[in-house]
């Protein structure tokens, strides 16, 4: 399974992590490729900030924040890191956007595994049985 | 139905996919043929746990209502499958 993530909102990352959970727990290999705003959101100094939810529904935001604060659900990157212990899953960021922002691998949150160009993405897409864009 | 529960995983209060994640971890560490009990109050578990057991090759022996919110899922661990991974060579 290959997931292309373009949007940098918390909800998009959470959606990706939930889909990936279904796949990894079913022993399906998952590769996630982040482009555009999603790359920015993965900066080490940014990842904790984007938990400020963008949904236009205050009740939803409050309920989600409460669930995280009380340990009833995990932040998406905590879930993603747990998935790495259970199966084959990796998160790669787009080299172009990393270059645009002047970022090296160490500038990204620990959940990021690699920086790669679009040829890597194209190769992964060619191999993948399932392709999802978020 | 007679069996002995080898391990209980208490995921009560945890939201989806927490109970599934905790069950998968427990099953990976368990012996083939042993029985794991998952306690979950998550509504998603009702459909998710049977589906996962079927797909992963484990037997859902029964689901017992503990109270009006919590269910006990008893799973007999099947043969561990090898991970599906493409040969990149």
C-alpha cells in the first residue's frame, strides 16, 4: 500500500495513520510519501504545533483533545511509531520540499525515515497494489 | 466450550484502533494455540476484532458481554503468518 499525503493538517495525518493501522495489522506493507504542506508539518519544531486542529467544529476539536489528554487515543505519530514495531511501514518526505525549506533528515521529527525524490515515489507506486491520496 | 485464558489484555476505555493494536501485540508474543482475552469497550471492536481474526488466521472462540459496555473477546492464536513483502530485487 502506498499513501501520498499532501495536506499538512492533523486530521489528514490521523486519517493516514488509521488506514495504515488497518494495513499493518493485516501484514500489508505500507509506504507513506509526504509532499507539499505535509512535509512542513513534519518538521521537528512544527509537529507538536499542528495538533491545533483545523476542523470548523469546536466540539469535535475539544473531544479529540480530551481523548488524547486522557490517553484514550494516541497522537498520530505515536500510533505510527508503534506500527513500526508491528510491521513494515515507512514515512518518506519529498526531497524537493525539503530542499525548498532547507531541511535535512535531522530537522524532521523522529517519525520520518527518509528524504527521497519522485523517482523513489514512482517506483513505490509501480509496485503498490493499493494507492491512496490524502 | 472449555479453554484456559493464557493472557488478558485490558483495553477498556481505549478508542479505536487502541484495542486492536494491543491485541495484535499480545498475539505476536503468544504461543500458537494459546487463548488471549481482550477486554474492550470500543464500539469499533465489535466488527473489527472478528474481521482481523479471520484475516490473520486466528480463531475467535466467543464474545462475552462483561457488562453493558465491555465485551470480552476470546481468541485462540493460530499459526503465525509470514509478512507479505515484495521482493525488490
